[in-house]
C-alpha cells in the first residue's frame, strides 16, 4: 500500500506498517533589513522585516508542519517538543576591526529573556569593507506554547557595524527544526 512497508513479527508473519519518524516541523525566517549600529544591541523586533525565504526553492509560506509564528521579533512554537534552533548573521565594517556577537535568547513561562547561545566573530581589518559572519544553535525543550519564546540579539563593540539583512539571501536567518515530542 502507498506510504507503507512490509514488516515481520519475527516468526515469519508479514504485515503492512506505516512509515514513521523524521522531522515533525521545519521552518525558516530571515531578517530583510540592513541596519547600522555602534556599540549597541538590536533585538530584531520589527515584525515587517522578518519573512520566510521566497527565493528559489525557499519555503515561502509552506513550512513542514505547522510553522513558527512571529510578532515583534518574538517567535512562538506551534506545539510542545524538542526544537533545534539555528541562527546566523553577517555584518560589515569599513576601515577597521570589530568584535560582534550573535545571540539566541529564550523566555520560559514569561519570566524574561536570557541568553542561551552566543557566537563571537571578529571582523578583521584586511580590506575595505571588511566582512564577517557567525552562527550559533540551541536545543530547546518547549513545554508551553503560549509562554515559551525565542528571540535573537545582535551586538557589537565600539565602532559602527552594518548588519547585512537581505530579502534575497539568508544573511541574518533563523531555522527551527522540531525533532520530536516531549
């Protein structure tokens, strides 16, 4: 039968069985706006600047399963379970070097956000402009779909940094994979 396979009970008896397993949900969002900041934090809270990839082979509005919802840069989970969250960001600096940070922040039971993952990258002064990127990840155990949330934070020290949001490429992007139920 379609979508099934033959299995044995170990005694030679055969039966059809459904295929199970695999990812329960896969979703991706990218931040589309480029912005410049100096010695500051940005929590990417502009709702309209987040989109699902709509370029070639992008998921657009069709995530696997019920995807994440986003409002004001806060991402809500569609169901309880274990989620792998991946976040990447790229930036540039003109004529200088700079330390930049990429964070995943989590809020559990509406008790405020905390950093749960961080990556540091140093943009070296080697040419003009100078580019760099970093990625970080976090495995979350989501028990409450109303009060457990994720957001992202970008930070840099000292000089002016331009974060490279883009609507045609994933330069600042988050991927959410539901690995299984609790």
